[in-house]
C-alpha cells in the first residue's frame, strides 16, 4: 500500500525538483515584491511540478479514495452504479487537488465551496421553514440539489469578439471562474492546467500500481 | 545573470540591490568595474558626448533585451523606472540629462547625489563628487541640481506644481547632445518629466501622502508631457530606446503608471487599454508555454482553441481515470483492507519502532529522494527484520516481482523494492502527523476512516 504512494513520485525526477526549488528561491525574492502573473505562474509552475507536491497530493488522494470506498461499502446494500462510483472518485480526487492547492487559487476555493454548499443545502432540506423570507431562497435552491449553473449565454449570437468569447468558454471550464474577468480567467487557467496535469499523472500511476498489484495477489 | 552581476559589482548597495533583477544600475557598475576607476574617466563616462553615451546606451540596451515588464516590477520600483528614465533622459538631455537623471534618481539608486543621502559605495563617491566638482562651474547647475535633489528626496509632492521657477532659469549650457533642452520652456516639461519618470519609483512613498485627486492629475499631466516630448524635434536619437514603456506595479498603489510610447496615443483611455492588453498577452504567453502544441499556432483565437481543447481533454482524462480507479478499487476491496490490516498489525512490534527511528533521522523527502544511500542503509535492517515478519517479506517479494513489469517506473522502483511496505507507510504518514501514525499502529481499521473524515 505504501509503495503505491512512493512509486507515484518517480515521474518527476529529483534533479528537476532541486532545480525548481532553487529557481523558486531565486524567484521568490523578486516575487515577494512583484505581483505580476509572470512571477506568480513561474512559482506555481514550480509548485505543481515538484515532487513534494505530488507526494502530498497522492497521499491525500489515497486517503480520500479509501474513504470513498468505505463509504460506498458501508452505505449501500446494492452496489452503486459504476457511474456514481466513478463520480464519487472523481469528486474526491478533485477535492484532494483543491486541498493541496492550499486555497490560493479561485478554482480550488470554488471546488471546496461547492462541496460545502451542497452539504449545507442537503442538511437544510429537511428543515424547510418558510417563516423567514431569507430562508426561502435556501430552500428553493436546495430543492434543486445541484450546483448553480453558470449562465450559458448564447455567446454565438452576441457580437463579442472572438477572443473574449473563447475566454468566456474557458472560464466556464475552469471551476469557479464563470463570471470573472478575462485576465483572471487566464491566470486561473494556467494554475488549473498545471494542477490537472499533476492529477492525471498521479491517478495514472495509482491505477497502474493498483491494477498490477491486483493482478497478482500476494501469496498468504 | 543578474546575480552574477551583483556579485561582480562587489559593491554593497542599499535597498536597490535587493531585487536580483536590478537594472541598468548594476550593469553600469559592472561597466565601471571593467574600466579603470579613474575619476576623469568616470566623468567622461557621464559627460563625454559621443562615445561614453553610446557605452552607456549599449549597456542599457543590453539590459533592455531582458523583458521590460519585469524591469518595472522591482521592490524598489524606482530602479526599473529609472531604466527607462535614463534612456529617455540620455536622448533628450544629453550630458546634463544624464546628470539630472542620475542626480534626480537618488536615494534608492546608485547614483545618489552628494546632496542627497550619501552614496554607499566608494565608487559612487568618486563618481558623484567629481561630477559635482566639474559642474560647479556651471552657473545654473547648482540651482538646477538643488532642484533636482528635491525631486530625488521624496519630499516632492506634485510634479506639475513644481515650486521652482524653471522658466526663469538661464538656458542650459549649449550642448549639441541636448536636442530637447535648447530652450527653457522645454526644460520645464523635461524637469517635470524627470520626476514623472522617477516618481514611478517614488510612488510607494508619495502615494500615501498624495490624495487621489492629485494622482490622476499628475498621471494625466505626465501623459501630456509625454505628448510634448513626442512632438519635439526628432533630433533625439535615443528615442527608439525610449519606446519601451515603464509599468511599475507597486504593491502600495492603486494605480498602474504607464509611460506612453513614442508615436502612440497618450490619452488615458488608450493607455489603460494598452495596459490591459499587455496583461492579457502576458498571460497568454504563459499559457502557451504550458499547453503543448501551442507554439505552432499563431493568434490568440487559435491558441485559445487549443487551450480549451487541452483543458477538456485533461478533464476527460481525469474522469476516465476515476472510473478506472473506482473499478480497481472495488476489485481490491478485500485486498486493501488486508493490506491495511497488515500494515497496522506488525507496526505494533519493535519492527516499526526501529524503522521509525531510522526514518526520523533522515527526513522523508531525502529518504525518498536519495535512493541509493538509503537503499544501502535500510537493506541490513530489512534483511534482519525479514526474519521476524515472514508475511511482510512474502509481500515485498511478490511486489518486487511485479515492479519491473511497470515500464514507467523501473528506475525508481528497483530502488524502492528493498523497502517494505510499512516502512513507506510510516514514512508517508510521518509527513502528516506523528500521532496519526501511532493511531494507525494501535487502532483497527475502523479508526482510520474516522480520522480521515475529520481531516477532509
């Protein structure tokens, strides 16, 4: 079990990690003063590619997966559909990714906030009190029991220039950036892409290790 | 590269040099270093007309090759601003422009005037004292220098309402290298431009005292000045280098101050628009580096298409992998629990303690990172412990047999193969908390999910 965790790290070599750590320390002195996207993203680039980050993420991922498995095994008599299980795994993976982002980015906060909002609304649902008008909104939204969708405007019909339109589309893809301004979306997208790449790498290696391990169970 | 310059300069400078990517100041010092430290020569560097200016400009232009936006993002914002200020001043003022640029941009910069805060380096002293000695002959210079030292000293509040009656000044010494300072009226915008330029560095201090009213007026006035400068005769041969804009984003400030480029519109709207476009293009460049295959594509729209496709493909990959993981998970349900119990069970004996001690000595990262050393260290331990726990050894052996089959990880896996599983289990959990490890050791698997829930 633990070897799985360790073997997830190999994809990023130690030398690159050291190089990036040095780069990060040299960048940080400039980055501490400046707040441009350049310095931020170079720092974040080093962050998401470092071994340390990958190790942190993979450990969190494994814990989340164990929890999911335990939840699913405990909760249901009839096994949930593969889709639901897959979805649960995916959400757990996304949450683990957001947690390892340490709340610095919009999308990570949005992922975590969505989860909390859903939980909150699910708890609110049995207590449907309509006395307070403010509560009605909560009740109504909880009845929907789904995330508030970003308004999918008919961007094709509007006379928005091409670039802006595509940036809006990109903003819808990145969680939490549906209604942000263009430079914010681009910045979030850079961090999100790096995080996704790390997630894909980690999950790939995890799947491979698990499947290889499962294919030949140890003699007991 | 800048760090080397910093080292080579060999002079300890005040806060300017905190930012490793410092500007022309550093290169200037280096160029000074390479030449014999001769007061006359230093003077020549500043005030000789033809050659030294070109040296200075070439030094600056070599710096200009480094990305200009980053120039402005210094902790001491003035340095970055001064890079462009210097160039502009060279072009516009010639000799005395250099002096003014140097004297005006004091305090934070190397070129501290003798009238302002004392320059830190000995070189600076030789440089600056000699200029003063030479220029004292200029009748109006002391006056002007005094006024410019006011600029440099941060007591200076408004640029447009400059208290000094510059118009009354005698004309600047006739110097062919000062095409724009032939008349005193021109000098006024120039004088106010110097502070306009260098105030980009001083904003952090002035901003707090200035009201917001002043700042838009000063910003707009600086842009008007730019207009005047741009409309000036094109004798200025340094105008090309002045084409770069300064953009200092100071953390204390609300405004981003931009210098209009030569030949471009200077109203506030277009400047703001340009700032916005620069920001966006900067971020697009970063994205381009990230997304594979974006290098061949030119144009923002196509690049964005690629980026959108890439993000979608990544998300689809994650979904697919999560499906796969869930299927693998269900198959391995019993296996995982058995593994966990195995991890937990032998940990209660001395084996785990030995390994804990061993791993506490070396940090987890170095342990995992430095494969070879740790392999040698742990090998004897594991071999000795293998006798104690046959379950573990069988597990590791089976695992070892599988590891080489994985194509990706053969290098590192062979190094990890000597580790037993709960070694690494303890390593990983060490990373989180010591108490968690103990809980895992003691408790049953039922305790584990509760703690995980608490964390999540």
